[in-house]
C-alpha cells in the first residue's frame, strides 16, 4: 500500500509526538481510540466504561479494580480545546434515567478520565505518580473508511466503486447512479449541475447500502454519509466516473472530479489521519456482526472487506525507545463484537469465533508487527437477563428484556414498555458458514435466516440503601484489562 502521509505530515506528526511525550513525563497519559461502523455502540461503550470506573462497577476481571488498587476515577478537562467534548453526562442520563439509547456518533469527540491508583509493584510505586489520564477519542467508523483513499488515485477509487456497485447485493440500489453515470462523458466540459447530480445520486446509493436491510459496510467516502458542516462544499461534490481517460483534459468534468477528490483527501481525510489516528496508543474497533448476519452472507463478506481495509491503515506495532519519541504506534488493538446480550451465553463463544474468523483474515492482510490483538464478544450495557422456559418436555434457554417500540416477534408488535422472553436461536457452529448463504432453504427462507430483536436499556438495580448500581455489562472488565490493565500494574 502506498504511503498515507507526506513528508510534511510526518514532520508535523514527529513534532506533535515529541511534545506530547515531554508532557507525559510529568503527567502520564494513554490515548484510546474508540470506533466502529454504524450502530456498533461506540457511544454506549464509552459511557459504560466511564460510568463503571467512576462508580466502582462490578469488574471482576479488571485486576486493578478487583484488588482494590484504584483509589478513584474522575473526569477532568480534556487537553484538546478544538475537539468537542464527549457529552458523558447527557449520554448516561439517557441510559439510566430515560432508558433510551444515546444518539449515534456524528463527529469526533474526546473525554479525559484520570485514574488514581496504587501500583502492585513496590518498584513502580517508587517511580510512578499513581495517576494515569485516559484520553478517550470517539470518532465515526465511517470516517475510517476514508483512510484507504489516501493511497488510491481517483481512477482506482472510480474503478473499485463501479465494481462494488455491480455486485448482486448492491446493483438495484445503485441503479439510479449507474444510469446517470452512463449518460456522462468524462471529457465533456465541467458543469456544476452535472457534478452535483452525480454526487447526490452516489450519496443516496451509499445511504441505501447502509440501511438495516442490506447492512453493508464498505461505503467510502465516509463524509458522504456524515457531511456535517461540509455539506454542499466542492470537496464533497464529486463522484466516481466510468471510462476515464488516462490523462484528464483541462476544463473537463473528469478534471473537476479528480481535483475535488484530491481536495477531499487533502482537506478532510489527511488532517483527520494526522491529527487523530497517528496520536493513538490503543484502539478498540466495535463490530455489530449480528446486524451483518441479519442481512445475509453478502453483508458479512462486505464487513470483512471493510475491516481488512481499515485495519491496514492503523499504525500498529512496537517501536524503539528512540522512535517512540517521534512516532506513536497502536500497541494494543481490541476488536469487539457488540450486543452479546442479544444472545444466550451458550452462543457467546460462537459469536467470538465468528468475529475472529472475520478479523483473522483482516489481521493477516494488515501485516501486524508487534501489536497485541484481542478479539472479544461483549455488551458494554447488558439490556437483557437470562432464563429458561419449558416447551413440552424441552427446556429452552431464553433472554428476557424489553423490546424497543416497534420491534415485532411472530407478528406481535411491542410498545417499548412490555417485557418478554425470547428464544434468540443459535449461531452457526462453524464460523465459515457465515460466508455462505444464510438463507439456504428455498421453501422456507425465513426459518433459516438469523434475526435479532433490539431491546431498551435495562432498569438499574438498587442496593438495600436505594442507591442505583452501575450499568450491567458482559465482558467490559475483560476489555478494560486488555486496554489499560498493564498501565495500572
């Protein structure tokens, strides 16, 4: 893969890293990136992590908490004034008081959580301040999809876009954009109206691919899905073109599109990579694998494709004492399948095996060197509890929770207030089967499909004194131990 940065970028990165390392000598910090594709649960993960640390949640596999070495965890002012603050208070109120899921990540945000602790090592206690600041950086996974564009020309981007659009799972959604593209002559004089129509139909196609029915993941450019305050700007008003000339004619539509594509990389993608991705020490990538499985084998294959490209763009591995002064690397990467609470615990190992199958291919292709990688099935906030029901002589494991308003089960629509028990079904025993057609029966396709119901956040339990407990979870403690446990040893 071609370089994602220029020499100027590298100089800026080195200067920023050196400055950060110097500050860190007196105030140790760990920058943790949190990302995931649409509706993977980034906001919920950060909120639950902070809530459990601040309130001393039940984290039996998080060694520093289990051994009582954490004195306190508290929120502090973040170091980056130009980055919006992660609105933890609003999100925890939504989960705990209103029992609604917080709004999805729409832009980058940051939060600093400082942990005061006692080291388990007497030697470390002599030289450690016993304070570690966690700078948690939340950013949309859709923006990550843009990073591979830094190494691709406009011609390569266009060719790949048309190849993807012709896949059976996408072809009907891309019909309007493909039809319009077929009437366009790239060598024709540049016209703003033509560029705008192409960009609008291409964006509509990408948005349709992201809907639950298809749940596709490989959808660059990511800002076309989340334009924010750049909506309508020339840097976001371009689209792939077919049958490109080897060299664009001056003043042609192709020349305009190429220029805007390069402007998108220069003014949108490259600053994001330089100012945020290259400053990370640890990274967690959240994956809603069940949403992809709901949509079928094509969505699963597309998720794997997206993960492969994303993981190849991280700066991972371990450097030397000298190189670490000028360049940060992600030395721990956690890949977590979310919403494990939508399954009975008997299927958690299968979900984890499926995610490992997805990411094993991606990790091998990404050529990781020296970084520790962990794969996990988890639920940052557990919305269900488990039980059993008798059906004749058979005892079935079920999950019990309150389905979201509008969810349907066997034709029954729920109002968002009624609790019910659901048999969630079983995931495939062999992970390879998820890359095959999940609807194998032509006579009864719905019976072979995997379907999951979405639930409301749980009602928090209270102690005997009436104090609400921390947010329940599945394996959040394992995630914490992997991400920060070594720094609190």
